[in-house]
């Protein structure tokens, strides 16, 4: 079955740290609400099963206790829900590999035919015990559209979105936990005082200004629409909202079309969801798709060349050292 309109939902909610039962209930609540609205694809935030930023404080033993295999009870519950409701539904979780026991920041999309597609974050920096994935995730759906998954920082590296598009994805599932982080850049995000979130009902103007400002929506709009536009794919941005350990996530759930236009968004300081119909007929002649056909791969060896100054994700994320790129000649 194919469709020219794929109805999508992007969810933002505030998870309770390590409370799987509560967080799964929130995922189920929004998935049922989306299904009742005729949604095909429901996207929830990164690490929606456990919460996120507090995990960096756990010892590795505690992470292993919290982790589950992709065949574990939490993904299985979401898969059962997807089959019951006839939707594709996501879940962010801490995965334990069933063979070697390694831990991954993973995201599963469960399809209504019972299939489960799992992506392991390619650039994991949250904890030294969490490994990075090593492959892209693109798959077919019952609606005749291919979907790709990239988790949070995966989306910030432009090569990842380009590779996902070249593998045939027309929809990019982009779960995050972002906004309000302490960026090392002088013009990047800044932490939002927790009191702004705690006082959101008494002073809604202050939290709206923070969520729409340079630590929230303003930062997203510097780069997020270009990922969709430049690659000719629709993008479903889902994010946490509210307290995330000592930081405040800004929500800003958003759905963008293949021209980078915002179809639906929210800056509500609350658990909520936005929906939109993505017009798939726009993709074949979209600017990004036409640009892709003008590529010259013979020139792009520089993109896969190791220059010797590459950093692992944790060092790249947290190092105070400058990251200037020095001009280097490629070998003949």
C-alpha cells in the first residue's frame, strides 16, 4: 500500500528518571491519541524510556541493570501497541546487546506488521560505558515510503543525513534531548535556569521566551531546516521538555517538509504532540533531491579521509581544546 500523504506526529514529554512504567505509559498515551487522529508514524524523544542526562551520573553497573535488549519487554510492549493500533511507533531506550553485552543509546521504530527497526546512536557521548553504533538505519514501511532514523547528535553531522537520504529515506525520524545545554560555542545554546521551568504556570511569558529563544527554537532554526531542505526529505523532530537532571529541555516538537518548511510546531512548556500531513509527492522534484542528482562523488574522497586529528564523540563533545581545521593536502 502506498500513500501520497503520510500523517505524522511528533511528541515532546518530560520523562521521569529511570521510571519505565511511567514513561511507557506516556508513550502509550500519545500513541493512542495519534492513532485516533489517523496518524501513521508517531515519534517520541530520545531515551524516552529512562530519561537522559542523569544517566551520565550512573555507574556502569546501574546502566546495565536499566538496559534491555531490543527483544525486551519495553520494545515488545510498543510493538504490540503498534500492531494493535495500526501505526508505526517509536521508543528511545538504553539497549544491551544480546551477544556481547555492550550498551547503546538506541531507538526502535515498531511497525504495524510486527517488524521492529532499531538504530544505535552513531555519536554517543552520554557515558563512557555507552558505545556508538556503526551503521545507518533505513527501512521500508507498509505505506510505500522509506524511513531513516538518526538520534540527536547524529543529525548535527551533515554527512549522516546525506547518507540516510542516499540510502533512500524520504522521512527522517529525529528523536532528541536538546535545548538548554551548556555549549562551548560563544554563540551556541546556554542553560535555562530551572526556576524558569518551575515557575512556568506563574510566569508563562518567561518560559515561552526561553523556549523560543537562542537556547531553543532559535538554535534549531539555524540548522534543522537545512537538513530537510538540502536532502529532500521530511523530518520529524521530537524532543524532551522540562527538567532533565540539571538542565531544562526546550521541547519545540516540529515537523518539516522536504523544503525545510515547518508544517507543525509547538513551544508549549508541557507534554504535548503536533501532527501534520507530509505530502510525499513534493519529494521527487524538491530542491534537495534535484541537488543530490548533481553530486560529483569522484570529488568527495576528502569526506572519508582520516586526517589524524579526529576525536571520539565524548572528546568532541566535551573537550575545551579548539577544534580549528588546519588545511591539509590529500595524498595523491
